């Protein structure tokens, strides 16, 4: 099912929760709404579900405008953060409940519930109550209840937030694989950038009720259009510093109060054409450690992450995140050199926050 959103707006009194959002979702596509709390992503999802009516704009499923269509007539399946299972019902009863509301025959209920339960890997749990299930099993029941309706669209509202880290990893892979196998158009709300980057075909980044960007995970990460996107997408956060670009001895240098560093790349030359005072961004993985570097700093803190250590390196008043291997045995107080990959730099207009590279 193709979904088209045009100029969608939702107001609650004088408060605008969603402002003029337009995007398309292709048939069978997995789209994530990503952003911090209060950015409007769940409000947008609830308008797709029909729980909220838009103040302005249109929502189209296929060729049908559904603004005034009640939720039960939209043929959607929804999975919530809280699972919303009925504690007095068995797993079978929970999954079959949408079919019961539609007066589906008992025989058909049995067949469809068993088929969905087998797909979800919970076929042997149909006689249990929710209290007898683990968090992952409860999540599978909630997903099975959404799928048994054979929906045109699946809506997820932060469904993995209550699970531990290892189970989130497993469920991300299972949901993505299941969605691709069934080919159901899906919209997934999350504040977790890892979920969005690993699961979605495209990501709608929202900020203060507005659509900040709508692109593939790779495009958002490699070509951030704003400082908000650059800061929000990526872990550890991108390093940002206000610099002045200047020509010295035929070479471009970036200068701030803490350092002066020579830079040479196509991106730098393109940035210079837009002005001298810019915000420069570089991700931790695009910084390497070594001697004879143009930048030197002091390790302020080391955070072991397992296969790598994250370093907080201070150069004057500026702070840079960089990565090291555990074998390098970096310690707080060490002096180290930082090599910046100039081909991976990002540059933004400090007044507007917009990229000067990816307009």
C-alpha cells in the first residue's frame, strides 16, 4: 500500500505539534520516523492510524484520502511500546481478538492465528497468559495480533523500548526480515538512531514538529543537510567546531582560538567558496591517532566500548571524540596527535545550520 502525506499539520489549541509535513511512502517500504521526544513523530503516526484527525493537509492510502476514515476501516495493524496485551486472555485470545471483532468464524480464527503464531515462532505458547511470557515473547504476540488482520500498513510506536539491549538487537533483525518477507508497508516511530539506521529503507528526521530530512540511512549519515541531523545521527556524536577558513602559503587552513590546521580536499575547496566563517564537523571514525599530526591534544577521558575505546580529547577549549583500539592502551592525561580525514569533513553555515556542501 502506497501512502502519501501532503502538508500535514496538527494543532492542539495554540500548540502546533506537526507543521506542514509532506512525504511519500512506497508500497512495501519500511520508513522510520526519527527524532527526540516532542518532535511530532508519534503524533504523525497517530494521524496515519486515524486516532488523531489532521488540522490541515491530507493522508492518502493508495488512491483513497483517509482523513475522515475511522481507524477500524483503514486496515492497519499497530504495535505499541507497552504491547497492550489483555492479561486475562491467552496468547491465542490476544492474537485472535481483532478477528473476533470482525466476526470471523472460529475455524478461520484457528487457522489464521496458528499460521501467524508459527511465523512469529510462538506456536507452542498459544495456551499461555501474557504474565507467563518473557518480554520478547510478549512483543511477538503483539506483532502477531497486528499481522493476523492481514493489514495493508503496519504502524510501530517505539515497540522495542522496553526490551534489554540483546533482545532489541534480535527483534530488530526479526521485524525487518518479517517485514521484507511479507512486503507490508511499515512506519516505525523511534528516538533510537540505531533502530532507524539498521531497519529503515528511508528515514524521516523530525525536529520541533517539522520534517528536517527524508532520505536513506546512508545519505543521512554521509550527507547531513543540517547541524541537527549531523548531531542526531551518529554515535559517538559528530565533532563540531566553529572555524575560519583562510589561505596561507597556497594552502587552506582552518583556524580557531585553540588550533590552526591545514586542510586540503575537494570538500574544503567547495566550502571556502561559501565563506570563511563556518561550522566544521568531523566524525570520530574519520580521525586517526598518530605522531607528526597537525593537531595534538590531551586525553581527558577514556570510555571502553569493548572492541574500541572512545576518547574525549581536549585541544584548548575544544573537545574532540576519537576512537582507539584497546591495544593502544590510551589513558587520561596522554598527549596524542589527531589526523583528520579532510575528504570526510562536513561544513555548515553557522547562522542557518544548513550544510554548504549538500544543499
